[in-house]
C-alpha cells in the first residue's frame, strides 16, 4: 500500500478498514509490476534461493516471461526499484540485465529505498544521525544526548570484525546473530526507548518490532 493504487483506511467501530484510491500511487505515472522475491518472500511461491546469483537468475527468467506475455511493453523504458534488503538485490539484478544483450538496453535506471547495501558504513552512521538528526536534514535536531552518542560509538568498536565474520561465514546463522545482537540492537535501542521510529526519526514507533501498523496497511 506504500506506492500501490490503493490505500487502506484506519479501522473504526463500523468496519475493519477499507481500500481507497491512492492519489500518490506510482501507477498514476507508470506501469508498475510488484514482485515478491526471492521465492518464499511475501506472496511468492517456488524454490527459495539464498544467493544474489540465484535471485538474478529467477528475476531474469521472470522478466523474459513477462515480455513474452506482454510484448507491447518491450519498447517501454524499464526501471528496477526495491527497498530494505533489496539494496543487495537491485544492483545485482541491474547488472544481470545490463550484461544481457536482450534486456540491457531497456534498463534506464534503478532506485533503492531505505536499502541495506553495505552494513558496516550504514551502521556506523547511526550514532551521528541520532545525535545530530542528519546535517541539513528535515528533522533539524538530534534525539539523544552526548553521553548516549558516545555509548553508541563505543559499541561499534568490535562491529567491523563481527560483520566481516558474518559475511565470510558459510554457516550464516551463528556469526550473524552475534553481529546483530552486538551491533544492531545497541544502535536501535536509544531510539526505540524514546518511542521513535528508527527508520524515520520524525515519526513515533506505532507498533513493535518494525514500528509500522501492518494490520492497518
């Protein structure tokens, strides 16, 4: 419902929520196809994949099938967008398309929203963002004091090595859980403890753990 053709109104005593037209939908300006990927995510079905190479293969297969069924779109400029962990997937898919002579010329751009692209530099920016509010940003001020800022900085000291071990591990579970518990949560807690949304410091955290009311959406 974030950028789709419909939004869901808040529930009331009379109804549990209704769909209304979203005037800001991307479909007002473009033809949009939403793809839940990799397999098993969202409403998607099919064999799960655990590598970017596998994601690229599945998406290229999907795109080939799409153009086969809807050849009228072959001359329409193609853009690939994604959010969150798609910070990994979107560039990989774009590279796969660019290296494919059949589709490379159709790709005109990519976009990533709130993306996880490279964990270490992104995580390392959390203390400064919380302390200053982002220089030149719309928040205009920080939301933590200097002592909390320094404590957040201290917890980051072992994190580069912990994240590197997670990325290098063939068995992701344990080293990545250690990295998450040791590095991510200490950066989120000072924000969450104030009832704020770590993904948008201008907003309140509506519902834990991700701070958005997905039932309403």
